C-alpha cells in the first residue's frame, strides 16, 4: 500500500512557484487583452492600457503568490487560511481596479478612466486646448509621450508605443482640425 509522501502545504508551494513563473507572461499580456476586450467598439482607433495597469496587475499577482507562500510557510491552519484569503480578496480588488483603467481614441473623441476611478472622462477633440508631443532622444531611456490639456484643466499623459504610433497622424490632425494647439518638443538627455 502506498502512502502519500507529501503534505498539503507542498501543493501550495508548487502553486506559489507556478504563480511566480507565469506572472511575467500574465502581466505582459493580460492588461492590454482585458482593455481590448472590454473597451473596444466599432470605430475605436486605439485602446490603450496605461502603464499603471501593469503595475497594479503585478501587485495583484504578488498578493496571490504571497497567499500561497503563507499557506506553505505557516502550514495550513486557521490563521494562514485567513491571511491567504485576505490576499486573494486583495488581488481580486486590484485586478478589478486595473481592469477599469483605459484610454480610447476615436475620430471624434478621447475617453479615459484611471485605476479605481468611478467615472470615465470623455472629451471631444474641440475640447482639447493643447496637445504636446515630447520627443525623447534615442539615447534617453524615457519614452516619448503626448500630453493633452483640456479646456476644463484636466491633463492626460499618453506614453508612446507601437499602437500609439499608429494613430500619431490622427492625433495631430484631430487637434489641429478642432482649432487646438499642437506642439512637438524635442527633449534632450539630461
């Protein structure tokens, strides 16, 4: 007769290691996939997941890893189960908050919402008072970015990536066509 040669807590060790190993892939793919799935509609030219989303998803995965690790390190008892459950609930809250954050650009408007923000902000192109494109030098580790200033005083920063580069012409044309100011500022490495 064979006896189990492992304890239940070793299962949680394996789950913690798997979470740690697969989290980079998860963090790279899920934020944009969630934003594209939830916020894409016909006519949307760009669905953008802000960089804060990636950090929040990473923090949520860390809480899952922490919960599994606690179940392994403290053995499976009431205290460790409660702490792991709190970590799981916390990661769910973080995942939910990160899934709410997005930026979309259409031919008519810019819509965005921050992490844990209740309401989204939608601005027509004629509500953009000034758009500035900060072009970084190739030697600068920082990425080029757009800064949109709206007539009500709100400011939106949009870091450039390949998807944002595809709508570069649309952004410039839409701002200038709506009588907004569009500037390009060359930033040198400091």
